[in-house]
């Protein structure tokens, strides 16, 4: 039996355990607030609804011992953690020892942590890399299908979660790909080859090009006038009657001219033609809606989670039209917060709050940026052309609970040279009451705010060491 067969068996066994739960029990469901966590939670809610189960839901930014202590004081007998929990198996075993606990996750667990009586579903158990192969939503989807085959209709939500967790690299690896095949067969996703540029469904074409940083287009990215001039040069009128043209409005000839023009602009880049890739369209969603393109849908879910409106994201995943409209309206507020974060960064990039090291930068926004948005700021900067010489971007912002949220991203980890989760764990080692976790390409931590100075000094040393390794390569 190979690793994948063992993982399938783990899923089947967990499904059988789920079926044993008394229908009178109210199930306590806890998930993460990012796009993958909201997708995972939505799939689980659909399963619980189909099975006529009662439940109570919480979406959390971070799972730690204080959150677990709060959960332990609640009267529930059954807890299900989705896209979260693997890093705290010991605490969960201790604090919820008399309860029935399920952890459906794809993050790596602490080595030598025995799950004991916890129903633990995680590909890492069998040496399958959950950071690359499958998202939290993907794990929950496979579990849900093992319980109820009709859940295959929700395969597209698993793919949205995987895209939200940056697991799409012009295609998927085996486990995500299995889920994608189901989504395509069910008519829930259509995969087309096209321009790998964000906002094709919703934004004016010149704005899409102006804000495009991945891939970067010299003379166009970051310049509205440059984008409009470029479109005129390749023979595309940016106007569409009285409005602005979008990518979805282009005919085949215009699309060819646009692609050729972008590639010509990028001839000095390493891979000038990597502007083309897979686009994942949800055909049952309205055209020109942020829920039509899976990548835009994932951003919508992130917006809802980061703004404390995860229920809107769940409603959008479940297809509730009214709630979906509220989720879409949240995108405007999300963009405002991104603008606020970027403005603060641009105004303070040479202040004492930002430390520029050799191939790394540490950004301490303190209380000036929402703690739920600090990872978004780091991600945007990691894709911006001005950061190419700064391998590591570590960003920090203070929450209201006396803790500081930390995010770590990198500008060039396409070959998987670094494990950001390992790096952030190293930086937080010895910082009391801290929690660290994440993936190879995106990691984070929570530290006590009064330990910020100690942490920053440790981070300088750790990032400096890895930055030197990068330079040597």
C-alpha cells in the first residue's frame, strides 16, 4: 500500500468515525480565516447540512492555547478543526481530552506528536507534502466525499481553497489534480489557457495591466498612462463605448495582440512568455463577477476573512445570492485597507519602523495596519518588482489582544529553496508564549507585543543567515 492509498484509508476511517456521532450532538466547527480556511469550513457546513446536523462555527486568525482553553470551557462534546490544528495536537489532546475531536488539515504537525484518540486526517502522516499537494479545503472535500458521494458537487470550492493557498503553479500536483478533475467532470470548473493576470473578469483592462506585478511588465506595471499608451501601441482601444474595456471583452485577434505585446515588453525578463497559464473559470457564476474566476473568488474569501466577515465568504461558497452580494461589497473595504497599508509602507519605508538588511527587510507597522492585513502587505511587496533584491519580507502588526501578528514571505522561492515555516519557527524559538506555523511559501507567527524588540533581533540574525545562503547559491 503506497502513501496515497494509506491516505485514502485514513479518509475512509475518519468518515466512519464521523457517521458514529449521535445526530443529537451539536458539532463545534473551528476553521482558519484565510481563503483556504473559509473554503474548508464551507465544505464542512454543506456536509453537516446534508446530514441534518446541528453545529456552531468559529473562524479564527490563530489557534493557540488560550483559544483552546475557551473552547474547552464550552459545553460541546464534538469538535471539528478544519485547515487548522495540526501544530497543537498536544494542547488539543490535553484540553479536549474527554471530547470527540476531528482535525482535517494539511499543515505539518510537530514531529513525534501522536494524535492518540483524535481522528486525525493529514497527508503529512504518510509523507505527502500538504503544503504543495493539497489544501485544507481539499482535505475536507475528500473527507466529505468519503462520507457522502454527492459532496462531489463542491469540488470547485476545494480548488478555490488550493488557489488561495498558492498551490496552483500553472497546474496542480496529484491530490489537488484529482479534485480538479471532479470539478471539471461536474461542470463546476472550466480550465482555459489565457493571460495569467488577475482581474480579467472585473477590472478595466488598463487597470489590470497597471496593477499587474506577477508577471511584471516593464513600462506598464505601476503606470496608468504607461498601460493606456501600451494598449494604443498594440492596437487595442482601452474604451468600450462609454465605459472601459475588460479582458473578457477582447476578441481573439485583440487577445493575440495583447499577449504578443506583453511578451515583447518582457524580452529582458527570465521567462518572458510565462504570462500565459491556466485560468479556472466557474461557468455557473455570472460573467464579470468576482466569483467567476477562481483566483478572484479566493481573493473575495480572503477579503471577507481579513475584515472579520467570514460568514459572508461562507455564504458566497454555499451559493447564497444575498450574502454573496454582501461579500462582493466587502471587496471595496478590503481594497481600502490594502491602500492604507501600502500608503503607510510608502510613507515610512525609511523610518525606524522598517529595517533594511542584506537581502531581507523587517517591517513593523505596530498599530498602523490591521493585524489581519499584514500578511497581505507582505505578499503584495513580495510580488512587486522593487523588492527583487530583498529575498525575505517579514512584516508585523499589533492586534488588540496584546499580541503581534508576524508574516514571512519571499520574493524568489519558485524552486522551493527555502522552507519559510522552518525559518519563522527558528526566529520565534525562545520567545515565550509565541506560536508559529504556515507553509514553505507563506508562514506566520503570533508573539507577545512586549517581546517585539527581542523577536526583531532574533529575526535579523536568522534572516541574515538564510539571506547569505541565497547569495551563495
